[in-house]
C-alpha cells in the first residue's frame, strides 16, 4: 500500500527496465546525488591538477622530496661553514646524496668544465680524475681549494660566487671523478696522494678493520 502511494507521488523511481538476462531484471534508478557530486568534482579537479603539477609550478612528490633534501643540506652546509666545521665526514655525506651530487655535476659542467674539462680530464686547469694533487686530495683539501682558489695560478676563488652548500656539492662531484678514465687526460701534476690515504679518512679503512676483526673474533677462555 505505502509503496505504491510513494512511487506515484515521486519522480520516475523504481521503474523496471525492459531487458532481462537469465531472469535478472534491473531498476532504472538515478545514482545518489553524493555519488554524482564526487564524479563531477573529480572531472573538474583532474585537469587543474594535471596542469598545475605536470606542466605548472606544482612540485610532484619526488621533486618535493629532492627540494627538501637539498634545502636541508644547504641549511646544514651554511651552518657548518659558519662554524668553520666542514669536515671530510660532512663532505662524504654530501657525496652519498644523489640530489646534492646531481647539483654538483650541474655546477661543474657550467662553471668548471671550461678549465678542467667536461669529465675533469683537465685543460687549463689540472686533471681531477687522477691521484695527483697540487693542493691535496682529501675532501676538505678539495673543498678548501675551490673555496679559496689559487688566484695567482688561474684558479678562481669561488666563495664569492657560490654559497657553501654549492661548493660542497661541486667538491663532492670532484670526489666522484677520482679513478675515472676520461678521454684525452691531461698528464698528472702535483704529488701522488695514495687513494688509501684518502680512504683512511672515508671510514673505508675502519670498515676493513671491522671486517678484519670479524675474521679473527676474540676467543674467550
Ligand atoms: C679559469 C679556469 C678555472 C676554472 C673556471 C676553474 N678552475 Fe679549478 N683550477 C684551475 C687551475 C689553473 C688550477 C691549478 C692551480 C695551481 O696550479 O695551483 C686549478 C685547480 C683546481 C683544483 C686543485 C687541483 C689540485 O691538483 O690540487 C681543484 C679541486 C679545482 N681546481 C676545482 C675547480 C672547481 C670545482 C671549479 C668550478 C667551481 C673550478 N676548479 C674552476 C683553473 C680553473
């Protein structure tokens, strides 16, 4: 009774469609308003999202992550440089960070390659891929040479042009050039710095010491 009253008073509700499959029939009911609302909102939202994040100024998750990592390192680098505490360890953490390394590579190609070669093979400036260094091959030596420069020999003083974080990044990039063999290398200049001597500062020797200690574990009584 109630049902038939309701269907007569309201709009076409509970109208049975005329197709049938295996005895199954269906009603032609309108979708719930909230559902249709979400549907339209997502249709309107999608192009705005795509335009803003894929073609506009919006940062996608990955870029956002890289951006904040870079910001973190830049802040840390500024603080460390202000305290005069850029150490081999800090430079090695920068070297271990892909975002900083890729920035260092960009700086190197745009500002350093005209004198040191695209791959650090050397040109006006010395080869940076061999184990010979005029001003020392430890991470802090490299950082120092780039920061202060060697103006009388043609190496610029970069502290006036690059903030500490960028010098750290490019120093880390120079560290990665070690042991690569680019074409047309410039003959070595300076003194041989045994890679092990540099490794000693990297903790590599500490690792091998640890490895050594596991080989010969102390035998208890
Ligand atoms: C105008 C040319 C020029 C540019 C640009 C230049 N350098 Fe140099 N660089 C030199 C010269 C020349 C030397 C060698 C100085 C010497 O003989 O004492 C040198 C030395 C160095 C050394 C020390 C090498 C050693 O054997 O101890 C490092 C490291 C270095 N440069 C890194 C960089 C980085 C990083 C950049 C970019 C930010 C850069 N240089 C840009 C000319 C340049």
